[in-house]
C-alpha cells in the first residue's frame, strides 16, 4: 500500500557550479527525465553562471551569493547544494526531486514519491551502516544529535515548503563561525541527515544505487561472487537510478574502457568492467554516455 498519493506535478532540481559539468550534462539529464516521467512540471537549474545552449525546458536560477563561496563549492565540497532549501528558490506548492549531474536515469523516477511516509519525508540514499530507522532516531535523541543515520545526497526527494530550516540553520551556523567545527556541517548530506533525522527515509536498492557501493568490492572475486546471486541480478535489472558518485572517471571516460578492464578507486574498491559483473548496466551506460559531447559552458 502506498503511504502517500503520488503528486500530479513535481519539480526537478539540478545544480551546477565550477567547470566539471556544463550544459550538455544538464540537457542530457533533462531529456532522460522528461522521456521517462509524465508529471514533471518544471526543471530548475541552480548555477553560478549562465549556460549557453541550455535546454529551453530549463529554468535558470542564480546560485545565491550566500552559498556561492569557495568553502561551499571547491575541494569536493557541495554545501552550495543546500541553497535549494532556501525560501523562495523553488515553488513551495509542489514536491521536488534533486538529482546530481553524474547520475544516470534509466527509467521512471516518479515512483520515488511513493517511498515517503508523508509529505514532510526526505528520501535519500542510505550512506552509513546505521540505517534510517526508529533505532537511529532514538540514538539521535539519546546522544543529543551526536550519533545519527546518514544519507548521500545524489538523489533527494523532498517538499520545499517544509524544509527552509535546512538552509536557514546552516547559514546561521556559518555566520556564528561554527562551520566545520560543528561535525554535521562536514558535508551537505551529513547536515541534511542531522536536521531532518526524524523524517529521513532510505531509497530502496531495487530503485536506485550508488555505482561504487553496488558494483565495486575490495577484491574482484567479491564482485563476481555478488553478481552470481540470482536475486541481486534480478534487482539490478529493475534499477531506474544509478549515480556514479565518487568515481574518479567521468562517465564518458568510463564507458570507453576496454572490456574486462580492472581499476581500483581511492578506497581500494575494484571496478570490473564486463557484462558478467555489471549485468545489463554496462551496455546501458555505454548507450547513455558513449556519444556524449557535453558542452562545458
């Protein structure tokens, strides 16, 4: 049974700063989302610059000055993403899905609204061992916020009208000189999880996965072993969302690898680039990215 009714219309939120991604990456994501979803009413692109040749369906919004700071946008920091919670930036009368630009959309994503408990729920990837749960919420209260379940913000389902406090509290912490001294502000996703701990829900791994977590193990043998499990193979074939977060390679470089290439990332996880380990995903990613001519403007 669905816990909430799916929205009749919703807004998709994308962010872009710096030079790693450009209009081509934005346009690709907009096209894939529009092709697979019937109720997406608008695409909001929050950026620090004007993009040439941007898809006409995109609604550009300038990254607010209070979030356009080097400590929020460089060195792997993504705190500027928290700007999407700022009052007035998004329409408050419709729910939203935020998506990182290094995410492949392989099917419909509107079903993500079905995972909510209510309109106030925030749905994200589970990041740490401790799951979003009643136990995590109890631990959060008992430790006065020092221990809590954490998510990954590559894909976030939320309703703007309930969560302006995420941006407000963050900026207050920054102005007080507590940024990074206060542990939850180490990353944007830790901070979201901390503020909204009571309303956090994990994305099911039958719908969305982080590529490194799902497909890369610390030894190639383990990747092969996981790929042998029948229910894992069936679950992977149904995926609508695969985020390539934390991969050292840009997607267009990834899909150009020779079959059976083995590569290790900075965490020692091994990528085995073949159809046995990746199933149908390898061909899907090649089709999705191989002819990418993304513009960086």
